[in-house]
């Protein structure tokens, strides 16, 4: 697994952005996360090492633009070059998570067609309102690999009307940080049941900093939020299906 942040910084966009980790980290380093700029790693997928091999090895999953949003308006002039690198590196799998799926049709390259086979896009829906705005757009968008990401999960969400074979997985997670809003475990389980009914893979990615379960609020340190979610043992994969995260795990290098 590798990280590629071609640009850094973002603009808060919806209720899920209130306690954004990018803003939180930048603030702790006395930086302004609303200032958007190209990073020194912009061309990382094309870089080669001393032995002339690519720094990003073939087969790696590349977490793309996790310190911004790939479809951010301020990045419009840079995005075509980023697409070009993804097109060239067909041997890598690029994972993009976005809240701005409504801009998708404005941002794809001319040769996109039904989507690049090596690009997987996750659409974030943190609330019922955002699900109703974003998921119809996401459902119709020509993308080869799609995931729904409910993180930070801020309320109970009915995803079932959208769950079908076009969804490769649903990922759920609570909010991190000192000011995190609580995530109710019953909301997580409800989405899991929807996925089981629709036979769509489900993954509980992280608990968040405040998890309410059986009427009690558990304060979970950042370092334990992923492991505690995994210990819940509620991930679901239908028989005969391989979930995307199983491939990501297979390709982890650290």
C-alpha cells in the first residue's frame, strides 16, 4: 500500500468536513489547510529509483489524494496530468475517496469511457441527506469500481435503495479527533444488515473517537480505532465474492 497526495489542502464542503483530519493535522503544525498547493510528490507514480525501477512497485494499491479531494475545484488545472499518470501506470490500483462526486462528469479525461480499470472510487455519504444527493449521481457515473464510504457516520442512513451489484463494498467509520461527534454502534449494525440483505460486502473500518454502544459512550484512542473495529468481527463478505479490502490487505507492504 502506498500514499500519493499530488496536492494538499481543501475547502470544507459538507457536514462531514466539520472536524476534518487534514485541517486538524495542519493546525497542529501551524499550517492553513484551506491553502491548496501542489506537493513535491505530484509525479510520484512516474518516479524511478537508482536501479531505474519505479518507486511505486507494480501491483501496489495507491491511496490517492487523501490530504485533499481529487475533484476539488481548485485542482482543476492539475487533474489532467494526474489522470495521465494513472493511465500510464496501469500496473497500479488507484483508490480515490471523494465527497464531490457531483463534479465527476466535469473532471474526467476524454478517454475515460466506462472508467479506467485500475481506478477505484469511493463516494462518501455521512448523512441521509448526502446519500440522497450523491448516490444517484454515483450510481449512474461510468466508473468501473465503486465503493460507498459512510465516514464519518453521523446518523442512521438508509442505503438499501442504492445497494446493488454496482457497489463493490460499503465501508463505515466513526469520526476521529478530540472534537469528534459520536458514532452509534446501532447505526453501524443497521448498515451491516442492509448489506447482508443486498449481498454487498461490508467493512467496519474504524470506531471513531466516541462510540456509543448499549447506552454507554466509549472514548477510544486514535491508535486503537481501527483495531477495535476489526475486533468487533462484523465485517461481511457474501459467498463467492471477494471484497476490495481483501485485495488491499494482500498488497500491503508494511
